[in-house]
């Protein structure tokens, strides 16, 4: 499947580079019967919506999940990154219905549904035997599309609540369905897909197809967050599916023994990944985050040729004077939430031949040869040192704006070019191994999430002992020696569970959903963020641009 997705992504790019207008008469003459000539044509059509899904899983959707929550920020850094106040509006929960991130996500959700419905309409008309394919193949392909439609609607439900339900491309200007109606539609799609999809065998590699466990995992996610979506707790239902996945009833999966197998260059061989999006160098690259996360000169650290714009970083764990924020609020401080001795807490270092260690950029910024990498803004021609703090340290000193570090404010407007720890969740090789660049596929669902869903469900349903066991089974692979801070029944509560989700899934585009589920998104404090206690902010507004194009859409309450 990976081959077909990659080939179709390339052919699509060539097509759209050379065509700016489709001839209407020709377009109308293309039907499933005339277009599909071979098995390759069938797979090219099937995976077109998957290329959209790969785009959809990053960029604005990631930003809505992470920059509105407690783990990431884009601070203003001198003359850079104020962006008309956009980053501050999302951090402070002051967004409006005119935000580009929100419009892109509404539009992208329904576009994904439309693409999958269009493909489904074509494929269900075909006689698969003409392409050396079987009726079982056809059923599985249609089930994949149903699961993909459910995926898009599940994300839409999470972001916006009810959306228009399309079951064909015939309708126009449909009103929004209720939250409950969309929930039931997603549930129906996934249950039907589970029955028709194949299960993964132990020897199978993960190459982008939605298998039985992928659809089952999405159903577990739907039930897991049902209290947020339709005000109906369904943790027992989510628990039952999660247990079945761990018991291999939907396919053969197991936790990887090493922490970075699931994120590494050959993670298509991971036993843990349930569903991923393929990525290869110069083909369907999983790379959008690179420019936002890293400093202009970090190319010297990676020994790479790629530029970056130095925007995003982890929210700080420390005040400008170096003391921890942990006594000030229960959320955030993502870097210091990792325990000492955790393999992941080490600075990122590429070791060659696809091997690497650590996943953070922190401290003195040095080349692999140990030479200092200089800044270009506040620290122009001076060595860079990335700090787990936010403050204008360059403005401290005799004759400067601040007489001492104790006077420094720490807030969104006060960043510098070396502000914040940088995450390297997706490994970057050096130029000598450049063929590996973007070779790590994008995990969408992995077994560790099922462990954590089951652990939290057990906790909520009264079985803290089993919750502890499940959390610690995942944690165990991350330490050189014994875990110095295991989960116990004594320390297990709302905040410890949110910490565990943060640690294991840092930067994987889910944080807002976890905070909403725990009723923490609008009620809790974190760095430079005061709670609003405004429940309507748990959902984003319907974009004004969408309403302008469809006046039957109703706005969410509170906007």
C-alpha cells in the first residue's frame, strides 16, 4: 500500500503542476467504467483520500490541538512571530470565528469526507474481477473508506461538535447535524468497517492501510471521549474494545521494546503501530513541522541543509530565575515532567546509520564536532544556549531595560531566539545519510495509546491497580535502570494521568482533547495562561467563512 500511496502522491503533484483548469466536457466523460484500466488505477483512486488525510493530520489541526494547550507555544521573539497576535489569541483562548487555522480545519474535515465519498462511489460500481481482484478486496476497500470518513468526522466532532452529515455528494448547503447524530453516524461507520476489514498478521508491516484494529481503535477513541462529545460517559464501552485490541482479537500488535522504534526511520516494521501515514524523502514527506520548530542555524546541529524559522518550543518548566513552576500550577512544564534517566530526555544526537538517541534540543547549541553555533538576532555572533525558560535575558544588565533577572517577565511577548526546549520527535539524519530523511512514517494510532485508554478507563471505573500496571508497562522501556518515578495507587490522580499522556505522546497532536476530557482545558492554569471557566471554548466556532457560504449553518453557543 505504501508504494501505491507514494506513487499516487507523486502523480498528483505532477498533474496539479501542469494543469490549472479541467476541461468540463472531458471531465464529464470520465466514468469509473472508462477511467479504471488496471489494479493500479483502483489503488490510485483508493488512496487519494489518504494523501489528504496525511496533510490533515498536521499543520492547522496539530496547531489547534497543541498551541491552545499547555505543552507548546510560539512566543514573540523580538521582531519575529507576533503574527498579528494570532499566537497569543490561541494561547490565551481568545480566538475568533475568523481564524485561518479554524477555517482550514473545518474545510479540511469536510473535504476529506467528500474525497472519500467520491472514491467510494466510484469503487462500489466496479466489477473487481476485471482487475484480478476479489469481492473481498472490494469490501475491504470500501470499509477502509468508511473508516476514513469516520476518522474525519471524529476529528470534526472533537473540534466543532455537530457537522453536516454527507452520505453522498448530492446535497448542498446542508445544515449541521446534532452532536448525537454525528456521534451515531461515526459509530455506525466504524462498526460496519470493523466487520469487513482484514486483521494484521504478526509478519505484516504497517504501510498506511486501515486494518481491523485501526477502526476498532477509533471506536474506542469515540467512546473514550463520549462524555466530552455527547455528555454520556462510555468508559466501560471503550475499555471493552481496548481490552480486545490488547488481547489481539483485532490483529497481532505488541509494544516495541525500545522507545524510539515507533518513531524511527524504519518504523513501518514497528509491532506497535496500528495505523500510520507513509513518508519518504521527496515523496509524501512527513516534514511540515521542521520549519516551525527549529532555529535558523540548527542545520549545523543536524548537519543538514534545511532552513527553519524558529517559532515553536515547549512551554517553560522554569521561571527566569531558574526555579521550577511546579508549585505554581499542575499542568505544563513538559520537559521537567520527564523523569531523570528517561532515554527520551537526553539531547537529540544522530549516531549514524539510522541510529539516534534523545529527543530534545536543550543547552549549549553545538555542532557534532563540539563547535559553538551562534545566533543571528539577540545573540548575533554569540553562542546559542537553549533554555527551558521564557524571558528577555539579552535585556538584563547595566544600562539595559532590566537591572536583574528577578525583574524579567515571562509571558508570550517575551521570547528570544534561544527561548524554549525544542522537540525532535521525528529523527533527522545528517547529510551523509540523507536518503533516510523523512523516512520515519507518521504514527496515527499506536498500541501505547490503547494501553493508556485502558488504564484511564480502569481508573475511572474504580480499578486503580490495573491502571497502575498498564501505565508502568509502557513506562518501563524508557529507562536505563529502574523507573525512578513509577505510577502507584498513591500518586495516581487526574494530574498524574494527564502527565502520563503528556510524556508518552508529547507533540503528537492530541493534548487539547485530553485536557477537555478531564474538564481541564478551560478550568486549569498553566504557564502564562489563566483559566476562563468558559465551557463553550471546549469547541471551536464554526468559521464565519463557512457560514458565509452556507447560511443554514448555525454557530456554536458562546461565539
